[in-house]
C-alpha cells in the first residue's frame, strides 16, 4: 500500500468520516429549487435557520440588505472551511491552507474593481472574501494605493504583474472590469493547480487534478472570449500559461476565432469540454452574458466531486470534493438571495444555479 495512502488512513480517517457526514447535510437540488421560489429574503433566511448558515444569518436584522445577507452566507461557508482546517494535520492541513490561499486572488480582484469604481473602503469591506489569508490591515494598505502594478506586485508576484499589463485603474468598468477579475482569479486558480500538479502524488493528485485543471482551462476560455467581446488586444499576455485538457493547440484555435460566437463554437467542439459547453453559442446569444460558462464549470466540478466520493476513499481528493460541494452550495444560496431581492422570477433564477442532476 502506498505511503500516502497509509498516511491518510492513520491521520485523516476521522476527518474523512466527518466530511461524509457533513455531505449528507448539504442542500439538495429540490431544496435549492424551493429556495428559488421564495417570495422574500426573510422567507429564505427562515428556511436556512437550522443549517450551517443559521448562526450568521441569525445576526441579521429584519431590514438587512442583500449585501449583508450574502456576506452572512460567505461567513457561514468560511467557518465550515476553517473548522476543517482546525481539525486537520500534516499534509492535509497544508492542502487546506493552499485552498484557502486561492481565495486571496478573489479578494484582490474585488479590491481592485471596487477601488477603480471609486467605492469606499467600507463598501469593499462589506463584500470581501472572508476566507482569504490576507488580513484586513493588509487589504486596507492595498486599498490606499492607486497604482495597479504596485498592488499586483505587493499582493501577488511577478506573474500577476505581467498578466495585468495593459490594464489601468482609469478604465476598469463594465466588461473590462469582468476581464480583470477573470485574469486575477485565474492567477489564483493556477497557483492551486500547480500545487496539486507538482506537490501531490498518487490518488491525491489523481483525484484533485481534474477539478483544479478544469478550473484553469475554463479560466483561459473565459479570458479569451471576454477579450473578444470588448475587442481587447494582447490577449496572450493575460492567459494562464499552465494547461490541462485545453492545450496550446486548442488555445491557438480559440485565439484565431474571428469573433465571440466563433470562439464559442470552437470551445463547444473541444474533445474534452464539448459535453459541458454544448450549445454555448446559443446560450450567449440569448443572454449576452458569459455566466453560463461559470455555471457549466461548477456543474462539471460537482459531477467530478460526486465521483470522488464514490471512488477511492483515502485521499485528500475527498477533502477537495467536499469543499467544491460546499462552495457551490454557498454560491447557489447567495445567488438565490440576490435574485429574490431583485425580483427575478424563479424560472429566470434557476439557470443561474449550479445544480446536480
């Protein structure tokens, strides 16, 4: 029996059993559909009161804003992850810290966009990622800086600085703000992918790589397609240099596409991603949004996570699979809260949710 398997058996048997138990308490498809049919945020909060989000949601007043309720959901999710970190040890603890480090990119992306839009520190603070390793003091120092390359250098590394060339604080709005988010978030996903690809082995690497690999592939696809929407130049400079199934040949085909719809057709014909990106062109033409790509990735990762739970039980893949399921649940709940607050009909809200079949 491989040494890493023995290590998981000895050290993580209790943690894995705990995760299997926690998985049974996650919101199911029917529960999330029922939430999407709610008439108000108050009704949703009541339905979630007994679950893992209850402690944070119970602190809200009757007049709480959508931002406050969404933050309560994020805090509930973050506490679930932190409880796993506290219960872990050794290599599994390091794995969870690397997963948490991934959140720094999302915190930086939000900070830059809020700063560029002239919003206050307090407005950003209400929406920041609570799971990020960067503390409030570090983020506040970054928020006082007006130069994007300096923020990238201090918060990230030379790779992030290079990938943000061509962006300036003065023109980050609309689709360009979304592109900036894509690039920074992709940098964070790549750091996690490289940790899995280079530091893990055996069943650990085998179970985690499809999840992390698909994230960087779809990040590159999104960067290319969004760049074509806004007619941005220098797309290659913004891309993640690591690849999983979307290799350089596929990247070149996407870059060569003359417009958005042709790029989506190329993506939908990819030998690996054709199933999850089927009908991509039509979905874009109907919605004029790329949100369907993110939802497609999340659904695919849900399926991968389900397979991990059904497969070899003693690997850190079980930990990642649970984290994917829990993060998706939190994002679905946040989407429901925002959609109901905006008055979206249930049939328009449901396509925004990543639900298991």
